[in-house]
C-alpha cells in the first residue's frame, strides 16, 4: 500500500459491492470512514449499490447515504476512474449499460487486468443465482426475510452491547449453518468460477451473496467483496497486483491497538521503552 500526504491509504484498485444505500441496514457511517481512509486509481462498484427494491416499497435516504454518494463522486472529480457494474437490486441501471456519465462508466461486466498481468472477470453475480433469474417472487420473499433478520440483529446486539458482548449476526450465522444456504453458496461460487474460466480469465471478482471470500476453485481464484450491511468488507488490489479482502472493522481494531500501544510506550520512561522493544 502507498500512503498519500494526508495519511489516506492509496491502492491501485478498490472493489465494493452490496452497499444497499436506501436501506436501514446500510452501514453508511463506517463506509464513509472507509472511503476517507482509502483512495484508488480505479474503483469498481460491483452491484447492489443502491437498493431499488427497498426504495420502491418505502423511501429511506438519510444524509449519511448522500454523504457516501458525494464522496464517491468527489473521488471521480479528483481523477479516479469509476466503473459501475449493476446488480439485481439496482438493475434499473442496466438500461444504461455501455454509457458513461459524469465520469462513471456503466458496464454489465468487465475483465480487469491486475498489475501482475492476471485477468479477473468482474461481475455482480445475480446472473448465476437461479432464484433471482427464475423465481423473482421467491427472491423478493427471501429479501424480506433477510431484512427481518437484520431487524432482529439490531435488537439482539443492543442487548449484547449492554452485556459487554461483541457483535453477532443471526443472518450471517444462518447463511453459514443452514445446509441449503451452504449448498447455494458453494454452487454459486462454482458457477462464477466456471464463467470466468469460459471467458479466459484467471479469476472472478463478484458480490451478491454478502459473503466475502478469497479461495481457489479448480485452480481459478474466486474473490467476493462481501457487503456493507453486516460484514463491512472490500477488496483491494495493491500496486504489485496482490489482491486482499479487507474487513474494515478489523482494520480499525488493529489501528486502535497500535495507537494504544504507541501511547503506552510513549508514556514509559526511556529505559522501560527499550525493555518493551
């Protein structure tokens, strides 16, 4: 990573998906902090950035969501390239695929060539979700159940905070423990890897299932950016071509621990600081 003069970490490419702006579940505050902390030559918005499904059923757009949009636009004005790959929740933008406005390019998918020469298919992934493609009513039903699970998460974690316990996600736990959900995730990953191979890519970068990942599938690299509803994760490409999934809350915890250690060391007499070192 390279740092600019203001302390912002600069990377070659930044991939974000599943922000779900327009919903109460969007972690807009953390997302804005992340966008202040990280800059990139190129940004990919890999679908479900704005949640058109939820906005149609009831308008919710607080100032924090405006701030995120303005921050992204400001990055474009300062010279970053931005490619928007729509997903199923912002599928209305698929009517504009192939167009560029305000410095933002709308694309169905993209082959991204990393600094090390490896090629990645960038795609949201809903095209390979059989429920979204063939049973839209069931997809909307599932979306409603997920929204309810997030509502339960909020109340549950208020109680956990009072008890001094860390955040725990019911919906994330269910996705990983319920047999059908596990099978769905595995099939989804395999379908995406197969499509990337068919297009001659070395890997795939996607979103959609709110499950950040970095793994090999039959020799092909599968990368999922995660989401900004629960996990608050992103994918970055460093200037040497290395890909890294960042869990932003973990980044903040590590940063706070380093600051605390530095403060503690600074408060020690010189002799004690040498002992700590």
